[in-house]
C-alpha cells in the first residue's frame, strides 16, 4: 500500500488547529520546507540550492525534473546556440512568459548566471528526443541550429 501525500502552501503562520484536524484524520507531517524573503543568494552552511530544472520529489528522497524549468533550460539552450547575445535570450524568455525561479524577469545577467547549469544539463538535453524534434523543426524552418 502506498502513502497518500498532499502539499499545502501556507498563506501565513502555521494554524495549529488545522494541523490537529489533519492529524485527527490520520495525516502525519512528512516534511517541512522553509523559505524567507530577502535571503539573497547566500546559502546556509552545508545547504545547497536545488539545481535549476530540478525539484525535490514528493517523497523528499531524490531530485526529479521540474517540467516548467526544464522547458526554460531547453529554450535557453536553443536560443544560445542561435548565437543570440544574453540580452536577446533574456528578452525572448520574457516574451515567452518565462520567469526566473524567484518570479522576476530574465536579464542578461540572470541568463549568464545560468551558464554553469546549462553546461551541466547540456548532455542530457542534447540527447533527449525533444531536442532532436526541435532541431528538425528548426531546420525545416530554415534555422541555423547546429547542435
């Protein structure tokens, strides 16, 4: 028998009466995720950020692909291969409605900061069926994508 899980985003402080109500229904707390505003990019000692394009799985034991962020990575890679400057890549990502993980608009700097992650994710992207389909579509449209 597998466990049933739900994820609940809290709009404010923990409502302990609600926690007790869930416990009375047989639920137990499986994980707690913390966030705060203004923390910047400084990581706490021994705590690493989840790589862009991945998320913590529901069982909290591994990382899994985040489909939305993966699409941004693939689009970013595709745009960079077309030799677009970082500013063009950022403008195009924003035009397509993609936001950064923090919900802000892409900038040339934020695209540049993604380079290490693109290098890391590149082999998996380039070997995916999705990438091969995109290449074929681009070639059919007369694009100069060569990867």
